[in-house]
């Protein structure tokens, strides 16, 4: 399978890309800029392809999508890129996965990185500044992307779309004192992106360590999903059906 892992310069994304490459998959890794891309040299030397683009910049997302569409078709995408705080929270954590999904041709599996923090998110789009001028919380951004994953599963039944809570793991974002298991933190994404086991071939789930969980009630609220999709389509000028 040909699998894109966004935000794979370090942490969970790097671990997932490394594991998938070791399993024999064709892996496309991604870094925000050329400096970050240097850390991917060992994976590239083993056969991984690489794309570079800052997902806080919508034009960069479009350029990455165009580059990928010009190559061999992707089978799966692990939407791993994310930031914890600051003005890029909504652009990177919510807008970029939406835009990349709408623009990419071919992937039949999408795996979105959520978080247990999404339970603290506010299911309201009032005042949302999708460009990041007025930052929203990390929790809000993860609630939005989790709801988007469920909306995609509903609207595109031919596509497998799932969200994963990797746990609070000791990555650069999670910090050295994070209590969860780093290995378990990336295995569910790999499984959903590549496995042919029946459970992995389901859609619309919110997963934690390969166990399907019940997410925030707003995630499966179709009215909220539709409001979110409409807002993102207006903001980006790109509908999910494009």
C-alpha cells in the first residue's frame, strides 16, 4: 500500500512511518520545512518518498496535494500533523486535514489524529477564526477534526474514515513525563491505515489502542457536522465534493 503520514519528522508520525516502511509499504513522509525534513533522511534512504510544506499555510497544503496527485495513487493517509498551542492550532489541526482530504485523489482510508482532550472541546463554531488570528483551544481543534472524520464516514461510505486518540505519550508535544505508551500510541493508526483485518475495515470510529470508544456527543451530531463542513468549505473555497 502507498501511505502518506503527515507530520512525520518526529514523534508519533515518524514512528508510524518507520513501522509501515519496515512492513514493506510504500510510505510518503512529510515535514513542515527543509530543516525539519533533514530528520527524515534515514527513512528516505530506505525508500520513503518525501513532501515538504507548512500546513499552517493553505497554499502549501494545496501544493502538497497537487504534488501527490501527480504521482502514484495513495491508498491511505494518516493525518498526524498537529500543533499544541498558538495561532496555527486551527489551521494545522483542522483546516489542513479537511483541505488535504478534499483535494487528494484516490485514498480509500483516512486516519485522523484526535485526542482525549477533544472531550473538553466546545461544539460551537461561533467566532472561529480559521486563519488563526484569534486562536482556539487544542481541545476545540481536536473536537472539530474528530467530527469531520465522522462526517466523512457518513458522506463517503466507500471510504474508511476513523479518528484515533493515541494517548498522552512522551513525544516532543506530549513531554517527557507523559504517562502513556509510545509504542501503543502509533500502532492503531498503522493498523487502520493498512490492515485487512475485519475490525480495521470499519469506518466512523473513534479509537484508543485498537479499541473503539464513544467520543464527545457532538462528533456524531449530523447538524454540527454539516455546520462544520459548510464553514470549512466557505473558508477554504473547497468543498468536500470537489
